[in-house]
């Protein structure tokens, strides 16, 4: 009888998660012991597609993420004359070579909600002399593009924008010149856009880049492109020789660590639960959340560690954590955990003591002002915070339980705000109405389905 009641409760929760565009949650999740497979890494899916379009011949990817951001990437490539075939678990791109795009004059490319696509594709258009306009949705149109357009102008392209924001109009140059550039924001998107542009030049482009995720460097090395990376303590010195042919290549995209993070945190905060996530990308520039959570007392284990075409992968295994510790988070971990801080804040809310996170101004330049939203969600839950433009103090409560109604809306459809709110509701209780469920389509369409499976 007790097992039947638990099953009915879990089925009711799964149904609530999947109804309408408002997700209602009024029960904490029951203990679970599961193995899950997460969708393909978004950063790698987009980079694979863009580089494959510059290769010569047919490239194939297995486990490509079918989110709106990746679908927008494929649609933009089709507009640029690239043949793209998308199947159930595979994508094939017939690349046209560097500067091989074939398209009508004065086309418009819609990047949707994807900052990665919007910023990176401009780098590939540096040699395209026909006028191309890049647009995006309301959220993307609020975000800074000057960090991309300013260095790309140095190659010789004409680029106009709306005061550093979208829409951006680019007219490339027939003779792009290699440049020297200092990237001091720790923006992998800026670094990659310059790397893409450098492929069109005759000569060597030099980038002194603050440490950030290095997926593009690893792909360039795997493809045997002429790249040299000299790693220093606080920056990387990257040298790239242009005008090198890219051969078509196949890729099996590992699971996304940023998507996995939601279930890592849910497991850590839940009672008597265990979880295994298979074949996750644990690139050292992306695993800040694992390092931070270990410092806070979460026991996370990496098994079956492997290197696949330069990227490090592993199975992630963990279980519920009773005694969470507050943290004075080292700033050096910010870049490698930048997309996961909303989730880290939930761990801090249940930790013993006061946690302090600083140097996080970049969070407010994401799809929504995430630092503000992180503080707002915690305050709704009854957690005391002190927030500035780039820092937050969180006064943890190991006995935290939510017993009130909370409404989450008007967050610019930021997928991470939505998913973090779901995790908070399932972990801490209360009655939550979380709007704009469709926002998950940009990065993690199967998120609620996996939650529902854990709840069964």
C-alpha cells in the first residue's frame, strides 16, 4: 500500500511537470537511485556544426543536442548554402570549405536566443563581402556584442551594430589581415570568434586570452590545424596560421556538464538519493561546479575517465549530502562555473554558515541578470542574502524548508532561471508556479522528462 501511494505521488508530480507552459510543483521529490543519460553538450554541438561547415566534404555527429540554439545554428548554415541533414540521433553537414558559403545578397541570420551562435558565426563571415545581418530574440538583443565586433573590425571587416548590440550588420573584406588581440574578459565566445576569423587570413593571428573554456582549441588541435597554445598562469597565448584546409570529420558528442549540473545539485539536496550520469564532458575548463561542490562537502566521484578527440569524459556518481559547508568561493573558479552559479547558490542556501561569491558581474550579462535572479529566488525561499553588482553573500540554513507559495515569472525566458527554480522546488518544498516552461527548449528540451523519470 505504501509503495502504491509513493508511485501515485510520483506520477502526479511527473504530470504536473509536463502540463501547460506553467510548471506547478507542490511536493519535494522522493528518494531515487537512478542512472541517466543527458543530451549532447551544447557548446560542442554548435562548434562542431560551425567548423564542419568550413570543412571540405561530409562531416557527421552523433548525439548532437536538438535544442533551439543548435537548431538555429543549423538553420543559419542552411541560409549560407550549406546542406544539413538531421536525423533521430545523427546530423550530417556537407561542408563548403573556408569562405565557401554560397548565399543571396543581403541575407538575415536569426541567432534566436544563442549568444554562442550569434557571436561565433560573425567570425566565420569575416571574408564574406556581401552584406549579412545578424538578429536575435529579445533576450539576445539586450546582450553585449561589442566584445566581438571590436576585435573583428581589426581584420578589415565593416561591422555596424545597435550601440554594441544586435542587430549587427557585417560586410567582410576580400583580404582579411591577421591581428594581435588581448582578450581580458575570459570570454570563450570572443576568443573563438577571433580564432574562426583567423582561418581566413594569410599570416599568424596572436591572441593573449584570459583563461576560459577551450573547446575550440581542442577541436583545432584534433583537426591538425596550425595552432599553438602556450599556457601561462593567468592567460593563454594562442597563435593561429590561416588559410589551412579543414578535412571533414566525425564526432560523438558527450553529455553536457552544464545540463548534468541540475541533477547533481538535486541529488545532493535530496534525501537518501543516488545518481549516475553517463559519459559527461568533464573538460577542465568546465568543471568548476564539481570543484566548488566538493569544497562544500558534496561527495562526487568520476569513473571511466576517458579522452575523446581531446575532450575529457567520465561517468559522474554521487549521493545525497547531509552536512554541507559554506564557502568563500575562490575567484579562479568563476570562469569554469559561470553557467552553474544559480545552482551553487542553492547548495549555499542549505550549507552551514555564510557563503561568499565575488567577481560575478559577468552573470548579469547572460540571458537575464542572473546574479539578481539568484538573490531573488533565495529571498523568495526565505534565505537572507546581501548582493552587489558583482558579489553575493548567502546566509545558509541547514534546516531550510519552504512552506509558502512562490511565483517565478518575467525572467526574460532564461532557461537556467526556470530549471534552477524547478530544482529548488523539488529540493526545498513549497508551492511553486514557474512560468515559461518553453524556455528549456533553447538548451535542454528533455529536462522535465528526465525529472519525471527520477520521480517515477
